[in-house]
C-alpha cells in the first residue's frame, strides 16, 4: 500500500494536452495546470468535466504546483500517475501480499539489464534452493477498461514490446522473469491485451510467455487516501 503524502485536492478536468499537462479548475474556481505523469492515451479517462484529484508538488524545483493522481469514472476512482505502480508493487511484495513473488531475501529497484534498459524490480537471494537466483519483475500501469475487462496497452508501446523481449532473454539465460500488470482501479473482472490497439505488443507477449516469462495481474483498491493491492485478476490472453 502507498499512502498519499499530503491530502489530495479535488478539482474538475478542463482538458489534457501535450500528454503531460492538464488544465483543471479547483473548487475555489481557480484554474491551474497540473502535471499528468502518464504517457499513454488515457482512453476513457480524459472527458472534460470529470472529477480529478491532485497532490501538491513538494519538489521545490518543479515547474508546476500540482500533480494529477486520480480521476473518477462511473463512480470508480482510477489511479493515473505512472510513477506510483512500482512503489505499490514493491510495498505489496514486502508485505507478502503477492504469493507468486514471495521467497526472496532482497529487492532492488531500477537495475540495469538487457540492451540499455532498467528492470523495475529485481528480486534476489531466493529462499528455495532450487529457485533461479534472480527474478526480473517489469511493472505496467493499467487504466483502460472496456466492458468488464482491464486492458493493456491503451496506446502503441514500442518500449513495452522491447521489455517483453528482454524479459524473454533473461529466461533464456536461466533467470526468472515476470510481467506484472497493475490495474489501478477496482471495477474490472478480468485482464486481457488490447491487441487491436497494439498488435505487435500482443504478439510479443505471446512469444514471451512461450519462452517462459510469467504474466501476473492484480487489481487495486483506490481511495483518496491510499492505493493498495486488492486481488488477482484472471488473465485472458
């Protein structure tokens, strides 16, 4: 679980633009620009008039005073800040809330590997004598919902396809590799790949799974106070 450092501020979305910027109106009536830490399309999450929640930017070097954290869609809060998922998964691993990723003594973040890449989380020193010594965990933030399904990606992601191929290479080298999809919302029943949005990514995932990469998906419970791992979602791939 991660807890927001400061109470979130409610606002109304005016527009999102240039991917990383959003005009919002505070409850006082003041319009401000918030940083949108999400490079995807955010399909279904950017309708003008939507209720959004902001955190105050505490970095004195930051150009903007606000960061967009949550959006309310059909009475459901969705976490859109892609800087959060790695920490959410890390905290859940440390709290033994993800059974598939227990049994390791150490965890490191952002470790260099592959072709000029960094793995989100690297688990080391397995407790089981017969387990691979290293477990590479790549985390992807999922916000897209169509029907009852959570889907990834919401835009073409050449970087994501590269990561899948590098995870497959780690398996070939004798390590364990996990593609972890974190759904920052709690209103989905299953998880699947949006192959109509990015066919290359869908193909790369199938190839990675055939090579031995594991795919996991968990949904979150999202509130204006915190975000935590809630439950696993079945994968339909």
